[in-house]
């Protein structure tokens, strides 16, 4: 179904905007999101295994409000695989060098208990241009 | 020297001056002087903070407090409250637009993080396989505005005024390219996205296509509308399967939503995009070679003119832009050319993505405003040199560029500063070398690459780069002469002067620039037959330590070429000219007198 | 639109030149010589090689960062050009030195020795040493075909052959393969010339500046045959030889040297010196009959001439569905071979197995044609050895024959007698003109008043004319160059052709521009002069219509019977085979 006008496009934008806000600021929303860097660099360093591990955890623990979203690369090739955890109301947290064990550890601590694991986090040293 | 207690920094950049920062500056001067603080407080007019939409901007040091949109009246309050009483004027602090969080400290402001991401703005943030996420971050809004509200000249004007230049290497102003193609009349025109990223070590285009494919599609549609093309082509190397897959998905989704195809957003604008796979030849990044290859011909460049804007794909006017260039377009349309041109240096606007590689701690992609220095990128962002070794050089522009040395670490990076120091922007590869890197070896590495990637069309590049590579091999094998250095230089200049396309014309750059900055290292190789880093195995030398040698003749007996001389009980000597570096003497010596090269 | 004049400066000298010309053209006007190598301007044949690849003509243009190639860079108003600055001169010299550094050092034994443009350039630039020694490309030499030798080690990547093969001849055989230092020109996937769809037209050889493409040399076989006492060696020379071979001895292009040629061949020791012109007349007898037959019996039209073996191979590969359009006549020199080994052998009581027929041809395709299986019977060739004009020239020089001072002499009989109609076979349009001279008289029963059909003459790539014969307006088409031929064939394939008869020659200009002729080095005036000589030779002939050749009449009376009769069908006609297009 095609978008017929600029106004229609803007309506679609309104409807989708909330979850992206969650990723930037940790504002509102109902779901927890786990973003996973799935560009060539991420995949090459094992992101696919991490994706599978997290998906397994989600279904094993039967958690309904977690969504795993594959995204592109943030340029931190030195720390791939990278995941970002977005919990409503909290600042997004980025983890680097996530292997299978770390993924499970992060899942159990951060997703289940809401406790981020500081020692695995990465500081973001960039700012994204916003589109007005 | 007077030491001031406090500095008031008032932005004197074009953007802020236009919003009356000079008045604010003068006001501060007057207030501070009349308050008698002029010995304690200094007022400084600074360069652009790069945050012009919030100007005039005032910063108080060393408190590191940052005020935005300061007018003359506000200046009075700042002096009275902050300077005199030490109380921060909260209402003038910067508020993050979305969270409305108030930010006091400068370094906490996201803008003042070293990296600012325009081309990569959505990478890692949105799901590249979900068009709705792209729309959520403002995607296709720019296209919508352009095709419903703007005419083609207006768009050209915006892109021209933004100062955007080609990110693929040449740095040609994008707006002018669009304008020329727009002005060439033809029944059919094409817009091509050059995704034939071939610079060794550079992968920003791949990252953009993998992380934010719609951004490029949208930009191509904007470009297509502007120049009058209804057909876009993405020429991408087949070695990028994931990028191709995501582009495929993105094109399909955009077609489903009517953002590609006929009558886009209810207008009479038709535009569609096709993916063309390349075999990954470096030279196909050159636009005429790319077009030949896209037409199914041999991937080799043509003599220009005619330029693609005159006779391009299938002989029709064609505009070729690089992925990263396109990735800037929607943001420029939405945020305005003033915003974009407020970032960067005088002649190079916006940001540039660099791929950091080599002996650096944080290998990866960075996107920084033009004018950021090498030192900031390497040390502040890149985390410094691996193992805390000494920085030696950084290569930009890949095989077409040159080395930048310690003395130029503080050069603000832009197109012109790089070419003035003998390198070039290129596609943004940045390879960091430490003191274990041999510069002759580096030059040889690049020449090996270019002579292999030469299409073979013109004599200087086909045979000349091969000869350069041979001379460099001779030097690293320890057989070079001073004459070779002279010849190498002469040949380099001829190839620069005489080659048909950019690949050949820039191929000698790594040699010329290493010869310029590391002449001594070359001379060490050819005169002293020594590679100071020990990289060049052909120059490795076995030596006999006269202190330790007892003259047992064991080494001389095992030497297969009989190049060790010396009488019994006298110090032995290796004839370096005949030595084949087999190491037999080292193994044979029972007194540790044979020194193995490192 | 009149061309605008603009002002430019070359080496400080002001010059007014028309807009749109190249620096090279402008400097020629100024009397300034810029060396060139890959550049080849055959604009009369609609071919200009614009690869700008050798970089031998690079010059300085003020305001440009790099040097620019004079051959393709157009001048603009106010352009300031320096052709003789040290920067330009050095760069040009290095370009040549680099080419030489990757070129075999074997001028002594090279087939192009003294005829090589790279060699001439090195001499012109006074190159005395090659600074840039290094690895040389070392690839196998392709000797797979009977016609063309391809030596990639001598290829300088000028791409003239590629332009010729693709743009002019539209055969698409030769193109650059591999890349960088290893690149060279060859058929796709580097298959051999013999495996490819090459027509052996030899136009690549005609434009190759070096010896990367040359003819297969058969001169030794000729010497061996002449010196074999058991062999009876007959030589025949094609119409186009007599107007070209003089060039090899320093004569003006277009000098007619028929008499000297006959004397020279006799001095070489051939047992008989005959003329392909004789069998050209014979061809007309058959071909004109075939045309009349097709016209009168609702046969396949248009009928296409079949004298040119490159053209025949072209249609077999490229238009296999149209193999019923060419005439079934063998080409003249093959007809000659057949008649020599049958009629002539019988008449003179010579064992045909002892006869060796040597053809001197302007052509490389004839070398391959002579080896076609359907043109050899019981392992006996119709024609045994084919040599080119150039090969004959080198044999004469080797034999110490002072060609320029030779007296004239006449061809032997009976296979040496010919008419003006056969002479014009040597140029584009000639075969069809000769056929019309005969067909007209046969169909109308009247004598032709004006034998010269000037409307069919000239150098245009595709020409046409209409000749009224009885109540038929006979539409005639002529194409030379295979690209032009392709256009006419596509029309035939699409059922759009209006012609009754078409003459096609593979080489631009016809046989006078053949791949075996003395090298023209880009000077098309030479081919035009040869054409004029052909027409003059026709004019000087007492008999100008094939069917009036007394020896031809006798041949039919004594041996063949009538044109298209049983015997002539058996001996003088052939068939074509569909071939793959690779």
C-alpha cells in the first residue's frame, strides 16, 4: 500500500516515532529493546551467535516485552559484537565485546533484574545529527 | 604575564556574528571594565563553536559553563550573577531539545563530543530492514518536501550553499555537479550511487549501506528529482553481500510504500533504483570506469571530457555521487544549508567519516566535523597508539594519498589542508603507523596495490607503476642505489603528469610523500643498506661481535657461500655482499658471537 | 553552422583555429610536430582511435594540473599550449622508454623491422638507453590460425585493433583482457584466434603499429616449391597487387606496375605467371548467370557476391540464417586453382598432383580460405600457398630483384588474359560493376554504351545505384567494411532490403585496402590512389567485359560447357556452413 502524500508520510512517522525516542533517550514505551549491531563487522566478530543466544534466552524465560532489533554499525569495530539495551525510563546502555557468556550475564542482570553491568559498558563519544 | 581568574569566551563565528554576538562581546567588555574586573576577567572572541543555531554562544572558563542565545541584557545578568556572585544563570543554559534536560557542563553536551554524526546518524540506531524505523527518524521527509514544495533550482541552491563536497575522494562540490547535470538537456538522465568502495581499509560506505540504506535511496531520489533523472543506479561491489541484501530489501520496501516508483507521494515525479554489481576492481571507483563497467564494458576509465554530466551512462547526462555524499543530503534538506555550513572549516563543510586502522587502539569508524585535527582523532577518539608506542605517521587517502607526520598532527583536516601537505582526503581511510613501520615498505605496499589494480590502459600506469614497484622492491631487498631514488622520483612525477585517470595520477603519492618526509629512511636503505625498523628482511645483516669471537672457525665452516673470512683464533668477518642470510653461522656459533638481525 | 574561430597559443605563437579541433590538429596547422603512437585517424572510414592510452603526445596546457594528450584534447579560446617544454618532452620520452622496457629487444628478426611505428618513434626521439628495465610480459604467441599471428608480447595496448575489430568491422573478436601490467589484447577468455569467430579480414594487422599482429608467413613454402624440380609452380596475382606493390619499392602510391610484377615473378622462378584477373572474368560468367537465374526464376534476392572470404566467414558466424543469399561462386583465386589443376593440367598434360598454385593476394583471409575443407579435394588444395603483397615484396628484395628498373612483360597464356571488368575487382564496387556489364548485355542482348557505372564508384561505406535492364530497375547495394555489411544484412534479415544484388568487401576500400597490402600507416589517401589506379588500368584495357575474354570463351567451349552447367557447377561453386558466434 503506497503513501499518497507528504501528510500521510508524516502520520506514519508520528506513529513510529516513540520507539526511536526510547533508543535515544530512554523515554516512554512499553517494551524493552535489545539492539544488536549486525553489520558486516558485527557479524564477522560473532553477532549472529549473540543474536541467537539472546533470542533463546527470551523464549526460555518466556519474556514477552523484549524485542531484539538488528541495527547497523556504530563504528566501534574494536569492541564488536555490540548490543544496546533500552529500558523505558532509563538511559540506553551500550555493551561491547559481548560473547555468549556475557550476553547471558547481561540478560540475567540487566533485562531480568534491571541492573546494568558497568564493567562491560561502552561510553558513546558521538552525537547524532537530528533531523528537524 | 597576566593570569586571569576567569575567561569569557564569546563566539565570533559567522553564524553567531550574524546573531549579534559582536554586540554581546562589546557589552561584556564594557560591563567588566566598568565593574573594575578587567584585570581578573578576560573577554575572548573565539572561533566558531559549531553550534550556530543556538548562538550567540558564551562560554565561561574555567567553570566550563555554556550559555546559549545570549543577548546584551543576558550579558548583564551573566556578569552580575555568574562572574560576580558565582551563581550560574540557569535559564541561559542549553537544554536538550527532546528531554528538556538542562546541561551545564560543556563536555557533557553531546554536541561537544568529538564526533558528530551526519552520514552515520542512523547507523546502529534503527533497524535497516524496517522502513518504518527510518520514517520514524524523519526519513523520506526531505524527499517529500523537495518534490512537493521545492523547485529544482532551489535544491541546487541549497546543496551549493551547504558547501557539501564529494566524499569519494575528489572533493568536487556536489551542488555544482548536480547543477551541471540538471542543465544538460536530454530525454533521459541517470543518477548513480558509487558504492565501489575500493580503498584498502575504508568501509564507511558499506557501513552506511548496511546500517541506513534508505538514507541513500532517499538522497538518490532527491538527486534524481533535481537533475531530472527517473532512473538511479547503485554500482556496488559484489564483495558486499550484506549491503546488497539490505539495499534490495530497502528498495522493495520503498517501492511498496510508493516512495520509489511512479507518482511518488502523489506528485508526478517517477523514480526507481536498480542495483548493479561490480567485480570489485579499484579503478571502477573512477566514474567513467564505473560507467563503462555498468554498461557491461571493460572497467577502464575514459578520457574526460566528456564528463559524465555531459555523456555518461548510455551516452546520457549522468551524475555520479558517492555513498557518503548522498548520506548527507536528507539532513541538509531538513536542517538547512546554514546548519550544515556552520559545521567544518571555511572550504570544507560538514563532517567526514574516517576508517581508523593500523597501530591504533580503537580501530573503527569515526565521523568528525571537518577541521578536527589528526591529534584529536588519533588520541582523543582513537585512544592513541597500540602499546603506547611512538607515533610515526598516518596515511590518508589510501593508495592515492600520502603520509602525515608528527609535525602535522595538529593540522585541521579538510580537503585543502590535506592536499597542501601532500596527501588527500580520499575516501577516508586513515592508517596509523608506529615506529616499527618501515616507510619504504609502506610505499611498496601501496605501489603493489596500485600496479595490481591498474586497468592497463595507459602506459605510465600500466608499465610505470610496475617499474616503481620493482625499484622499491630492489631497495627493500638491499640492492637499491642512489640512482634508483632519483629514477623513482622522476618516474613518479611523470606518472602523476602523464596518466589518463586519477588512479594513475595519484599512484605515486605514497612514494613521493614518504620520500619527502622520510628521505633519511630511504637513504639508510640504499646507502647504508639498513632498514632502521628491521622490516625489510632483504636488508637484514648477520654480524660477528669481535668481543665475543674466539676464532674457532665454526661459522666459516658451515657458511654455504663461504663468505666468512678469518684465521684460526682471529676475529671472523662476514662479507655482507655475499651473505645470503641463511643463519647457519648463527646456529653454529657456540660463543653467541654471531648477531642475528632483529 | 559555420565553425567559430578561436585564438590559441602554441609554444608562444598565436594562432586562429576553428573551434572543436584537437591540440594535435591545431599544432599540425602551426607546423609543430607532436609525436603520436596509439592515435590513428581514419575518419574516411569512420574510425578514429581515441583511446589516448600511449601518452606519447602529452603536452602542457596552462591551467591544467597534469599534461594532456594532444590527440583527444580539444582546444578552447585562449588556450595556452606548450608542446616543447622540458616537462612535456621528458614525460613523452619516459612514456616511450616505458613501452620499450616492456617490449622484446628483437628488432633484427621482427616481421615489422623497418615498418614498426614504435621503432620509428624511438628513432625520432633519439632514445639511446632504456632506463626502466624490469620484467617483461611473457605470453604464448598465438599461431593457431592460418592467417594471423598474434604476439601479445609486442602489444603496446594502443587498442587500434580493438577499435577496428569492434567499431569498424563489428566482429567483436579483439578486446583488452587481464589488467595492469599483464593486460593485452585478444579474443574473449583468451581463446585462440582459430577458435574465435575471427573473419581474418586482417584489418587489425593493417593498423597494428608493432608486430603484435602480423600475417602468417608462407614465403619459405614458396621458395621450397619453386626449388623443387618435381613441382610445376604456378603463380597468380590478384587485381589489387599491381597497384600497390610498387609502394614497397619507394614508388608513389597508385603506380601501376603490372608489367614489372610479371617480370619479377618470372625471375623468381615460377613456371607460369598467370593472373587472378582471368578467373575474375570466369567468376563474372558464373555470378552474372546466377543473378539472371535468380531474377528470372523468383530466386532468393538479393544475391550477394562471394569473392571475399572474410565476408563469407562473417556471414557464416554472424548471420547463419542467411546463408542462402550469397552467390555460390567460389572466390576468383580458388576458381583459378581449380581450373589450373583440371583444365590447364589436362590441356598441357601435367600431373595435377605436381602442380603447386601460389596466390599473391592483398588479403590474409585468403590464407585461411585456401585451407577450408570444402575447397580441398582428396587432400589436394585448389590453391596451395597464399602470400600477401608484403610477403612477395620481401621475397623480391631477398632475391635481389631490382624491381624499380625491371622491364615490363606479359602474363602467360591461357590463364593470364583478362579484361577491364576483372581489374576492378580490386576495389569496392568493382565486382558488381563487372557483373552488371555482363548481365546487362546478356539480358538485353544489346551492347552496353557506357561501361563505367560511376554511380557505383567511390569510397562511401554504403553506396547504391539503380540500373535499368529491360523493364527491371535493378537495385544495387555496395558495402565495404564489415560494419557496413552488417547494416545491409540486418535489413535483409528483417525483410527490409530493397536490393536485387549486393557487393560486399570486408576491407575498407575493398582489396586495395586489404590486410595484406603495404601498410598505409593511417594515410587513407594511399588507398584512394590505389583505387584511381585500378580505374585507370580498367580504362587502358582493350576488352572491358568479362564475357568477351577470348580465353574464357575458349574455356567454356573446350571444357566447361556453359555457365551454371554441370561441370562448372561441380568445379566453380561451393557451399557455406553455419558457424558458432564466439
